[in-house]
C-alpha cells in the first residue's frame, strides 16, 4: 500500500477508535451504583485457576477461605463455583482472551478469585490473543485496581489505586504502523474514568481514617492525558477537604518509594501504566511479588488475584506445589473485605504478616527445601484461629518498629 493510502486508512482507524471511546464514556455514565453484598441471599464466589502455578495457589487459597467461611457455606449464604477453561490452551483454541462460555460463568458470579494467566508474546507458540486480565477488566469494567502493601516494621501501610481500563492499555493492540517505519500507540484518559478511580481512592482514605492521597502522573510531559487526570484530581479533592493531597511525577515517585521518609505516604492514585510499574516496586519492598494480592473492582463485579504472573518455569520444573500462596491468600482477604467480612479479612491479613514477616515458622523458598503452599496455607489458617492473634500482631508491630 502506498504511504498516502496508509495515512488514509489510519485516519479511518483513528475515527473508529474515537467513536468507540465516546460510546464507552456513555456506557460508564449510565452505570448503576456499587453492588450491595449485604442485600444478597447468597454470594457466589467463582474460582479461576488460570495457568502455570495458578491452579495450585488458587486451590491453596481456596482451602483457607473455605475453612474460614465454612458456616456460611453450610447455611448456603456463600457458594464457591469452580470455573474451568480460563487456560491458555482453551483461550488459544477459541482465539479469545476469554471464551464466551467462561465469560458467561464469570458474569454469573458476584466476585471471582483468579489465578495468574499466561499472556502470549512474540516468539512463543501461542496465537497473539489479548491478555485474559485486560479482557476481564474491559468486559466487566473492573476499573479500580487496588493493591495494598504493608511493612509493619517500617510503619509502611500503603494502598495503591491504579486505574485499570484506560491509558496505554485501552488500545494496546490497536496502534498504527506506517510503511514499516513509523509505529504509534494511543493513550486514552477520560474525565469520567479518572474521576471514578480518584473518587475511589479518596473514599478509601476517608473510610479507613487515612489522611493523605498522592496523585501520580507525568502531567508535565503528557499534557492532554495526564493533564486531564490531574485536573480531575483537583476537582475530586475539593470534595474531601479533610484529606491532604499532593501531586507527583512518576519518575520521582519511583525514587520516593526507596526514600527514608517513604512511610509518610498513605494512599496513591494513578493512571494504568504508572500503577503497573510502581506497584511491582512496592511489592518488592514488601518481600516480593509472591506476597502481594490485588483487587480489580467494578461497580457490578470484582475480581481478586495475585499481582505476579503464572511462573511457567516453576511448573515446568515440577515446583508448583512450592509456590508461595500468600499472594492469593492476600487476594482472598481482600475479597472477604469487599463482600463484607471485614473482621475475618483483617484477621487473615494479620495472620499473613505474622507468618510471612514475623514468626516465620515455615519458609517458602519456591523449592523443595521450603514448605509447600498447602502446608503454608494451614499455618496461616492456624494463625487466624489463634485466639492471641491480635496480641501477637501488636507485639510484632511494636518490637519491629
Ligand atoms: P512471573 O510473575 O510469573 O514470575 C516472575 C518471577 O517470580 C519468577 O522467577 C517466578 O518463579 C517468581 N514467582 C512468581 N510468583 C511466585 C510465587 N507465588 N511463588 C514463588 N515464586 C514466584 O512473571 P513472568 O515470568 O514475567 O510472567 C509469566 C507469565 O505470566 C507471562 O505470560 C505474563 O504475561 C503472565 N502474567 C500474568 C499476570 C496475571 O495474570 N495477573 C500478571 C503478570 C504476568
């Protein structure tokens, strides 16, 4: 095709993208309010094993949750539903990020706990299908990715709110290439998309007694998109006069997380890509990606997962049973909190800190010189059931500060 023809085709392509995004804005604006789980007769929790070590750590976490919820499972107010088919093999077979029947089952659940899924990349043998995560976030409009990071001995108690549906991810597979020489991808930021994630961050600060929200962008360079995000932050912040807020650029924020005064930060909110990078850095500060869980929240649906990937090498080397299930158990604690089991969620959270950072009676090494995920899950469960858990946690926090 001649360059002139390629330019014309690109114009049409861009027009299509703009129209799609304008439709998306309309859809967001017409959405209902957040699901009220307390009004449901039965909460349906879907389980998606995913790929690699996913099925193993999802099962390890499910055992813990099912034990903690056994009374409500028995009286039929909570149900676990195994959803098969969110595997790379099945997704490749259907050439879809999420095969239709799997998506239907996911939508029939109120919340899901999802193991990591493999995303095909150049050079591997899988067809180039979209990431299952990106697909799920888009299909269910899971716009808020919430990632807590805690290091009690350093007084670090951060919560990251990463926008989950926009930025460079929204049109990641729909860029343009001209004459094999010029490549352009697109970054999408909308007022409504920014507003709802920033509101979620400020509401979280308000509801949990936190006093500070830090907004992270690169608005000095990306004036239209990140500029809009920052503009929306200013508007939302004015509705939360009791909460202090500040604005940072992503480059200095990556440095701030290593600064001696890092514990002064509380809640962070940012567009998608910066959140992706910054939360991995934060997870490493907590003890590695294997320790961190995340929530993907939408108004009607919510999905909870580890922040790491499917660790295919661990599976290939027969080490899946030695994978750290803490990330998935942490995701499970966030799920419990989201559906209203606040006290249980806090206990599980404390147990994870006690087991992983304080007592360390069992160690996970990812190899057979460490304990298995199942053994570790039992250790966490026994810690939740320990009637002295609160005292233990207090002692831990005091001793290590
Ligand atoms: P990865 O997170 O799978 O692995 C990174 C390193 O961390 C590896 O050394 C791995 O062995 C280790 N690791 C990860 N989780 C662990 C655990 N629970 N216990 C012990 N060690 C653990 O990253 P990757 O290799 O870049 O990605 C593998 C695949 O996962 C890719 O296809 C990627 O696209 C996908 N991925 C999926 C998600 C998701 O589903 N949310 C997130 C990130 C990556």
